[in-house]
C-alpha cells in the first residue's frame, strides 16, 4: 500500500522509499522495471569509480533526470563534471555521490526546485 502523495516510478509505479538514507530516488521498483536495470547499473558503476571515503560529483544519468522530473522537480543545477578536448569545463546537471557506509550510497542534488507547488 502506497501512502497518498508518495512519488512513484513512471514505468512500474513502484513507490519511493521516503526515509531511505540513499535519498530521493530510492524506489521500490518491480524487478522487471527497465529503470531498475538502469539504476542498478549506475549503482555498480558508482561503486567502481568512487573513492568511497569522499564525495564524487558526476553527471546525472538520463534515468536520474527522468525520475527527478517525474517526482516534480526541475533538473539539478549544472556543475563541472569534466573537461572537453580543448580543456574547457563541461557543465551538466550533476549529482553528488557519497557513501554512508561501504554499502550504502547516498545521492544528493543541489538544489532541487519543485516545478509546481505540492498539494498537501
Ligand atoms: Zn520502476
């Protein structure tokens, strides 16, 4: 049973887990949900490339941006996520990844603004 007003996955209607330490996009997806496959791949990639003792900023994935929009927010602010071949900074909507414990990844977004007021 999903509490009224709980954001859900636009693909599988799985509910957000609002108190999850991982942040906004922790969703109880159906095992067959294509967004779950994408999110799992991102989680594995984050685990591979992050130094888990410090925060990592990377470009948000298409799936993360889709979920943020589905949950009623504008995309996160662009941050420098790398440098192009001419050494110019590349700015993209970004996410900060930190590890609360070696197995618990937290994603934060700075800042997220709602596209419309929430209804109580
Ligand atoms: Zn889903």
